[in-house]
C-alpha cells in the first residue's frame, strides 16, 4: 500500500485526516530510512511487474485476435 493509499484508507475507515497520516508517515520515514527505502523498492518492483504483466496480457490478446482474424 502506498502512502496515498494509506491516507485514503485511514481517512475512509478510521476518520483520520490525511494530513495526520502524512505527517506520521513522514516522521516514520525519517526515523526508519532503511525500512522505507526497502519498502519503496518493493513497491517499485510490484509496479514494474504489473506493467510487465499488462504488456504480456496485451500481447496475448493481440495474438488471439490475429488468430481469429486469420480464421475468417
């Protein structure tokens, strides 16, 4: 979950103002730099995998569409 997603979820489900979540997040990030650096890398890897998975899905759909076009 990204910082923005946390802010939104806490606002919606716990009525915690986003500015409070953001402030706490920033302070935690200052005190735990190694953790948040690893966390950011993990989020980036997940995003990259999602992009790759999306690209693979699109390529697969194009191939399937081409097969169906060739059959007609």
